[in-house]
C-alpha cells in the first residue's frame, strides 16, 4: 500500500481523512477516503501499489469486463450499456471532424464497435487481458494493452474515457499524455461519478461509485475543473448521465441493507436526478474538454 502525503492532482499537503469505506464488491477490506482541501479531490488513501491493484479486479463478476450477463444486475448493466452507447455516439458525432477515435479503457469493446459501425476509425486501449481479448474478437485490430502503441494512429479527433480516469494510477501524467494524443481542435471526453450527487450523499460510505480501491480518485465538478486547468485543457461543456443514478442506487442499496430493493433504488435514482436538475450535480457527469 502507498499513502499519499500530497495531493496527486495539485500537490498540496493539506489532506484530511474523511471516512472509512469498504470494498463491498470483492475483498471487504477497509480504505480511507481523504480530501484535498485545496482542489477538493477525494483520494482513496492509502492505495494498493501497481503490483497489488490487479488482485482487486480478479473476479468473474466484474461487470464492465463481462461479455455476457450471468445475474440480474448484469442484465440491468448490459441493457443500460446498450442504451448509453447510442447516447455516447450522439455526443461524439457533434464534434467529429475526421472521425478518428481512441477509447481509453475500452473494456470489451462494445462502444468502439458501435463507432466502427457508424464509420469511425477506431483505436482502443485496455489493460485487462480478458477484456482486451473480448474487444479484439469484436473489432479484430487496434486494441492495445501497451500505452506506447497508441502513438501509431495519433492524433485522434476524439478521445473518450467512460468511467476510466478514476482507475488510472498516475493522474497528471495520464491527462498530459492524452492531451498530446488529441488533435488541436479535437475533444477529450471524461465520464466520471460525482460524489456531490444526491445518491452519493444519501448512501455515504455505501455509495457504490466509491468502489474502493478500484476507484483511486473521486471527482466533483470543482476538482475536475482544477485538474483540467492544470493540464492545459479547458472545459467546454458538462452533460449528465441520468441513467447512472438508478444503477448506482441499486448497487448501493444492496451494499447498505444486504438486499436488492428495486422500488427503493428507482425512487432514490429519481430523487438524485431531480436534485441534479436543480443543482447540476447528477450521479455521473460527462466533461467535454479541449486544448487551451
């Protein structure tokens, strides 16, 4: 385990432990969540080292790496994924200029397959061997497990990270590398959980989107804006992911009570979206960014 004494985003030493959070999904180990009082980033602290982190993904139930559903929750996730792929395609089509896309953390390749079917030239990066193999079976080429290989097809007009940035080990270096890979008039698109949402406040330490220790960082609008400004990127737009509140509430309710409660989860997800409509703090947010 490594403990941060300085914030990995702004390097401030003004960190404060907020609360303990359990890995409800796999290990049931406890982890602290620290807050940087300068940029407001929340940090899983301490974090597993690179050599330790892989063991926290070693489960056949890790849904984003699955090609097929084996439980009701999997079916809900995969149905939602099909719906969100169409939404994501609508977003990237607003910003196309040469239809080259890099999906960083592409999982099993479903989003990239949708892009390919719409005429995009696709490249994927996925560190998980199992997920990458599934993606290669669908797309046949240009799915990489080595970051250095991404320079072959660059620059890309669009780079997407759908719930990926919270997993990366080196925050500033990753964002800087992505900036170098995108065209001057291109877009980098980050989708991230938002710990200032209603469902995050309601479920507290049981909020499924904390997902420690796989989620190394936990973002709000303020902490994301700070990271972008320090990385030579500007924020062009923020778009809500309204479906996320229902799925996250479903998992969180099970973590909190030990039972699956569909009605309660749907109600909480709805309340979260109403709160998001009033405040802008939805359960998950998509940040559309470009070079300064």
